[in-house]
C-alpha cells in the first residue's frame, strides 16, 4: 500500500509539472497504453512544448564509480522550474508623469510664424537655491523661469509681440535686441551663490563666453558682468562651461581641443589645459563636448570629447590625472559625463542606440558597474548624477524615441572596490517625451529634474 501511494504521489507531481496524465498504480513490468514508457519530447495536447522538449529532463548522469548511468530526477525538476522562472516577465519600470511643462514663449503668440523652428533647448540649469531655472535656446535666447513656469526674463531676444503686428495680423519672427545672434550651447551657475549673489556663466556657438548677475526672481534686470570674444578660445565655437566648486575659475571647452580656465571677475584666461600639438599624448585629440567640475575637490574636473575618452584633470598642474575609456563607448554630443557628489564614481553614457551607462571608480580601479539602454530605441545624449549627498540616481536623456530614464545606484552586500563598497545599476523609472532630449539637470533641494527638449519645452519631472 505504501508503494502504491508513493507511486501515485510521484505521478501527480509529474502530471502537475509536465501537464501529462497521471498514472495509476500498476504492477511492475506491466504497461499502461495511456502513457509512454518515458517522457516524450513531443508536446502533449494542451501542454507546454518547451518543457516537454527540455533536453535536461531525465538526462542520464554518469556515476563516479564508472558504473552504468542513472537518471537524475532532481536535476530535471530543477531545470523545469528554472525554465518556468525564466519565462516570468520582469516587473514593469514605473512611468513618471511630467509635473510641469514650460513652453517656448512663441507658443503663446497670437500670430506665430509657421517657420519658427529654432526653439530647441540646448541647456537647462537650476539655480543653487532652486528659485530659478535658466534655459539656453538655439534661437540665441537666454531665458529665466520660475519652477512654476513663469517667464521672469529673456536676454538677447525680445519675446513680446508687436502690438501693431497683432492688430494687423502680421506674422513675424521675434525681434532681436542684440546682434548677431548665436546658439546658447552651455550654462552653469556659480556654486553656492544664492539670491542677489547669483552668477551665471554661458557660452555660445560663436565662441563667446559671458558672465551674468541674476539678482532676483522679480523684474530686476539681468546684468552682464563681462564678455570674452572667440579670440580667447582660438576663434572656435564653445560647447561647454562650468565653474570649479570654489568659484575660483570658469572652465570652457569647445572645438579648440583645450580647456580654458578663466578668471571669474574679468574673464581673462588663467590656465590652459591641453594642447594642439599632436605629439602631446595626454590630451584630447578632437573637440571637447563636456566639462564637469568635481564637487568634492576645488582642483579637479572632468572632460569628454569626440575622441571617446573621459579625462580627469588637476587644474594646479594643468595635466591629466586619469582617463576612462572603453571600446565602442562613443560620445557624439550632448553632456555624456558626470562625477558623484563624493567624488568616488564617474558616470559616462555612450551615444549609440541602446548604448551603455558605465560607472567608473575615480580612484583608478576601472569599471565598477554598467547597464544598457536597450529599453529605449533612442540614442543617449546626456547623463547626470542626482545632487543628494549619496548621488543615488542617474538621469539619462535620449533622442529619437525620446525618454528621460532614471537609473538607481545600489550597494551590493559584499563590500569591496569603491570606498569599501561595490555597486549595481538598475532602471528605476522613466518618462516618455514628445521630442528628443538634449539636456537635463537635477534640483538641489528637491526630488525634481528639469529636462530640455528639441520642441522648446522644459519639462519638470518629479523623481522617485
């Protein structure tokens, strides 16, 4: 009786697992025509063909003593359960809603010329106190908004319609208050300067670098403190700008393949990092796309260029301290590099479709974590660590099939590598966008991010 009960129990387990009819108790050596002698590789009616065709089920396992092979039922069941677990769908990544949309001012015109297409947002930055958002556009406009979307001030461009044109129904393009116009390619606020002490550095496609005083959020005028023409940057377009964390220098990079360190009070060049001499190996071999000053050290900054290399510089010696690169890790534009608040990790984003997000040990231990953007059909344009003290999140913007994706940085259980820790990267949330993303910036004091798109919209996204 015990043997019959155990046989029926085993048959029920096998029937549940393989979706085949359960056998009844029968004498040894007898045959039941309803079931085969062994598990068939053909699918049973209504069953799962992938499980029935599993090559590991009932695989003969050789004995260690050289004797005849025996059937390992446990390994077969384990294989079946592993296959079923693999078939389970991964949990969906949460979709975040856009908290606020700040439209290009021309969207509010009564008569807007149909050919106004130069609305793309090239850079967007929160002020250190999060009271203002500065945005630079392809039309040459430098605009300041409140987080609620109110336009505080437009610089270099007149965003108001002419009453006569409204009355007569004349379609027109915005009037320019400063000539000639050029695209704003980079913006950065001076660190820790708040209220009436706020300072903003900007660079444009004609190689001009400017510094502005932005005293308030009301009608107070934005004042340009100084301006350096393209001759300072070797007559080439500038593409990126940043401040050292102590505010002692303004960093500028562009087509000249050098990083120019300017005096913040006058704009004069103080230090030049890099060289046009091809014999100098430790410098960029092509134009510079991004410069990023470290927040943990006033002498350290990063640069990324078209040569697909990230370099860490010491401004005191004007020399490269460390480089980060990988084959097929490509930079085509945007802002593809950042450093964490503590300075322990560097993140870089490949511009290829489905490209990798790589996190490096800034101390020289190499690559510590990576994830790909295979969930998006667009190519990566920018990435940034969040500004909390742990830099727990990484924001990633893409073009093409545009989305703003957030990647969470987590500790592993086994401490090693970076500062006694190691890390994993996992997609935590994303926000689909209507147009390609060229820039993003995390707020300093809230869980929000400003995202600039090619349709002229600055989107405020609340992160997890």
